[in-house]
């Protein structure tokens, strides 16, 4: 069953790649069949085996020999390992199915945000609603943690945004900073879902971890690519995953 869950996760990861690439473009995730994003050649099944095909083809299209983004491999591996980890943690129960949908949606949101710095609102709603079905806390406790967390970050977002738009913009003499927001609108539903699933203490640990994970990439994008916007959802999700599986907050008991 453990091996099956890993293979199943890899197969789902292959489908998630299709969703990640087509959903923002408002294309069907079912038709047409998978094709190379560079030459548009249809990919036959033996060139589309999750994980193995990417490694065997050395990350290149079998037809045009152009490089294919490593994100495809990362999504398949991440989906496979998360499916296995959730199976080992939860077991073969209904909650496993709901948790899988929750985590798969987080993967899709992360990679769409990483590429487009914007995510579909309905996916955020799905994550938020699902969080109430997979949490171990009561409805009242989950809502309380979510509301406190959101309130704290609304205030923090206001203070940091004020600093960026008024103080940092003047110091650096960068007019583009005057419209920059510290947190994007899509970050708040993710924060709320994290609060529901992990509770207040666990959520703060996850967010602290996400800030650490985001430091180096944000510096890189700022200096090398001159990009002042760093997609934060991927790092929130990474911090959430670490806390969810390793329960680092227990050391503060």
C-alpha cells in the first residue's frame, strides 16, 4: 500500500502539472492530450511516465530536444512523497482523501503563484473550506485560531506596507514601491487555512518557517532579476508542510 500510494501520488503529480500549466490560461485540463510546451508535439504515454520519463530523457523533449522545466519533476516528486507521507500519517480513511485533495490544491496554488504571482480565487476557497474537514480542532477553536491569525497579519500587513510605500520608497527613490503590498490578497486565505489546520501555535511556527524559507529567494529575485515581488504562497505552504508533519511547535509546550 505504501508503494501504491507513492505511485498514485506520482501519477496525480503528472496531472497536476497539466492543471498548473493550463488553468491560468483557461484551457481544458482534459483535452487535448499532453503536449510539449516548446514544439506542441503530442507526448506519447511512454514519454509521459511520471518521474522516470523526465530522468530518462534528461529533462528534454523527445521530439525537439529542448529543455523542459524541472518544475515538472519537482511537482511529481512532491506529490508522490506527500501522498506517501499522508498515507503513513493518516492511514486508509476518508480523511486521507480529503487531506490529499487539500495538499494537491496547495501544490497547484504554489506553482501557479510562483509563475504568475496570482492565483485563482476558487482554489483559495477550496483550500479554506477543506481545512475545516481535515483539522483535529473543534470548529470553535479552529475559527478562533484563524480569526486571531488573520487579525494579527492584517495589522502586520498594514505596518509593513506603510513602511515599504512611504519610507523604503523614499530611501531608495523607487516610485514602483509606492504601490507594493507586503502580502498579496491570496496569502490571507492560505493563512486562515493554516490557522484552522494547525491551530494558533502551530500556525505561527509555520509562518515563521515560511519567512526563513523566503529570505534567500527574495534577495535573489530582488538583486539578480530586479523583481521586487516575491510569491509568498509557496513558502507559506512549505512552512505548513514542515510543521504539519514534524510538529516543531511541540518543543514550545
